[in-house]
């Protein structure tokens, strides 16, 4: 019988149970969202040693922040000796569910393995070993993005293993030989589990199939890894080599890291292309296949990364939905530049047509008669100072501010300006030229962007590599000082599927261009075009439509 309440969380239904834990779908009244609660055996907290280890290990796991790791929101149970931890509720089911529907293509399997390998590499770099890689621990959100869950749970339950040898740490179907033998494990045990899971994704069958725990364990220790080509003769022969290397009995002969396994698989899956789609969730292949991407391509990368020069933005103004004009007459173009560099203009124009220009040697370029969007002011940053001037270069005025570094200068639809300085957001009325502090975050939480939507109703806040979208309410925002206070807001849409930095709104307010931090699989940061369902954000994550580099973005729908 399931409990009605665990801590402050109201239990709604049981999701699943196993020998070591039971998982419930629950509701958190403080953050106003559904969550998943995993309740562990009471025996974990029977003595001070295991209790201290539980707290220490779970805090370490809760600190893991990666786009492909199910986030842990809360840990509890110390008071009543009933340990539990609270995770994001993943509504898209598990990898086991997907395998049951049919075998994966090589490219689909490679894309999932790549994302999971990056998550494992992130955890391994912080000394966390998963120990129980299996399809049941790969969960999907509503947009079919895969995540790894249950980090370290196997380690917590080590003390509960019976002395008879009938139980082993980890799931027997995917367990590494060293785990089966009770030896010390390192990150290469997870590489083994990833290889076993890859075999099942491609064949629909587990690599070993004995009926008993001991029988399975002995197969992992002694039996050769079956040839995947016996079931999937359509696969390249290299796939069998990759699986057998990942599942080598001697850990020294396995891939040194999960990422190495993913890279080798990608070379085969994507025909040896040096650059392949990285971190591609399943939804990408469903909604934005590479073959159908077209038109405004690589030249957009620098602009959407917020590093564009004025000429690039001006020339593309009719194609970019992210360059949204204000609805009232004050300025429609802004300028941002690093404090040490000369001012660089960035336009936010209304799409208009320009006269065709043919430039030849000796032919002067005709002047543009008006500024796109009807702007009458330019705002720019230079030398840690904020300046305003007319579009014709007259009436240059310095706004009185302190000498701290400023960034993310942005026109609001009502003609006011916002900018970020000292981890705070400042609001500037152009008429009075008096900046006012709107909100500040604590020093340990980096504020990266603050963008009001084109209709002025919503604001997108990027803090500590998470994205929060909520109503633009000055009184509410002034009370926010941490990302946790943001999470507590009832109408906040919280996204951490990717490591967000800057964002730009589309005109419709339903799409975002997001500058995403290097996911450790590529050599530079990326720009994602995301579709966001704000009314249903509690259950629907952002859908990635395209990315730069890697695809081209089509703006015809805007």
C-alpha cells in the first residue's frame, strides 16, 4: 500500500518497484510541479555510519548538473529513518519501453549512447560511478530526450547484499565481471554496462540470458560476448568490435571512457564523418531531419550567439524572427560590446525591405533612408559605461552608473532598457536616465541573461546554466535572489535539459534561440532553436528544432 505523503510531497501513484526501492509520482506544493520520489529501504539508515554515508553520497549525486542526468531536487528521510530522494518526473517512459517496441537503427542507438556517454563522463570526472547501467535507468522526457537516472543507488544498497552470494550489486543482465566477482569497481564498469545496453538496443535481446542471478553473473565472467551480427546482419562489422571492446572481461582492454565508446560508434554510424550531430535527442530526428533543413544557414551562427556585427544583423533583418522590435516608438536597436573593445552595434529591427544595391569599384553605396523599425535611439556599452545617442550620431549622452562590468543590454518592448551587472539586473528609463536595481542573485549563482518577451508578458532568465521563463512581474522579481526562489514560483517554467547561457525570443514568443555551453562532445558552444510550450511546461520540455553548427535553420514558419 502506497503512502499518502512523503515529507511535503503528496503521493499520486506508484510508478514502479524493485527489490531495493519503490518509485512514486508525487506533487510538490511549493514548486507546483509533479516529481518522482524514490523511497529506499529503511535499513540504509539503521546506524550512524550508513546514515552519514547516505547523506554524503546523495549530496554528491544531487550536485551533478548535466543536460542528460535526471536532476535530484531534494533528499530526505533522516528524521524517520525512511530515506528518499526527489527527482524530476520523466513522462516519456524508459528505454526498456522503447526497446519493447522494436530494435533501434544504428544511428538512433548511436545518438542515445552519445548523450548518455557524455552524462557518464561528467559524473566520472567528479568521482561518481553509476554501477547500474540498464534500460530501466534511461528515462525520457515528454520531448523524447534521454536522461540517466539512479546515479549511485546501487552503492547505497551495498550494505544490504546478503552474505549468501545470491545477490549482486547492479542488475545481473548488464553487470560487469568485476561487479559479479565482488571486486572494487571503477568507471569502466559503466562502460561495460553501456556496451551491454547497446547490444540490446540493436538486437532487442540481452547479451546473456540465463534465468538465475548466479547463472547470469557467471556468463558475464566467463562466456564470450555474442556476435551482434548473428542477429543484425545488416550492421557493419565494426559494431561487433565496438560492443566486444566495451564488454571486455578485462577492464584494461575496454574503452578508457564512455565518450571513447560513443566516438567510435559515431564514426561507424555516421559513415566516418568528422563532424556529426552531437547530443541529438530523438525528437530532432522526428521534427527536424538534416535533409529537410534549408536556407539561412551558417551565417546566422555568430548573430544568434550574440556576437554579431551590425552589418550581419542588418543584412539578415528580414529573415531573423529573434530580432524583435519594440511596440512603442523608443529605440529599436541596441549595442553591446566587451568593455575593452570599441563599441559594436547590434540591431533589433522591424523586418523591412531594403533597396537592392549593386556595389562596384568606384560606385558609392547609397545611404539608407531610415533605420529599420523606426528607432530613434542607440544604446551601447563601452569601457564599462552605458551611452545613449540619436541614430544620426548626435546627442551622445553617458548614463551615470558605477564602473562595474555590464553586459546583456536589451531593449524592452515599452522602450526601457535592461542590462546585467554584478550578478544583478538593472532597469533603465531612457527619459530619466536613472537605472534601478531590479533583482540580484547570490554570488555563487551566475546570472547569464535576462530577456523580456516581445509582448512584454514573459521574461527568460538564464542563471547557473538553467533557463527559467515566468511572467514579467516587477514586484515578484524583486523578491528573487536565488535560483531556488525562482523554482518556488508557481508560474515558473524551469528548463535544465541543456546548459543555457544567452537566449533570444522569436516574434511569436513560442521559440527561443539559445546559446548552449559546450556539451563536452564538440569543440565549441552551440546555438539551439527551441520550441517551448509555456502553458504545458510542467510536462513538456523544450523541443530542439535545429542547431548551429550542424544544421541550417529555416525561419519560414515565422
